[in-house]
């Protein structure tokens, strides 16, 4: 079974490139463990499933980009690994309780 330090190394790799293939099968291949053992160990160490962890990370990065820039929402969604604008907006709303445009700062001249 994977050790905690191995899971932490995997977390570091996921954080560096969150838009890469982060499916359970891909993470298991990267780690060299079976998907079953990786999922169980990951959840024990991180207290989230790999899928939920990756999605939360992508959403948090997208929210930071929305709050600090004027990049198009679709561009952010695609670069963070979401397949479409609609999938991104639904996931964003579920996670944060608001739509992506509401994370943008209001400027005084609008």
C-alpha cells in the first residue's frame, strides 16, 4: 500500500500540472500502484477522493484567475481542464455557490 510520503509526492505533481490527465487510472500509472490501493490510500491521507481533490484544485485556481485578471471565462475553464464552459460553470456554482462572473472584482468606472 502507498506510504504517506508517496501520496504527498503525488499531490505535489498534481498541483504543478492540474490540467494534465488526473484520472484515477493516470494517477495510478504515475504512482505505480493499482487504482484501488491508490484511491484508498489517497482518501486516507488527503481526506478526499483523487477526483474531488483535483476538481477542487482546478476550481480554486480558476477562481483566483477570475479574481485577479480579465481573462475570458471560457479560456480559464479550458486551461484548467474543464471540457466546456457549461461544465465549468456548473462545477463552479456547486463549489462556491455563485457564478464565475461574480468572482470578478467590480471596477469603479463600470
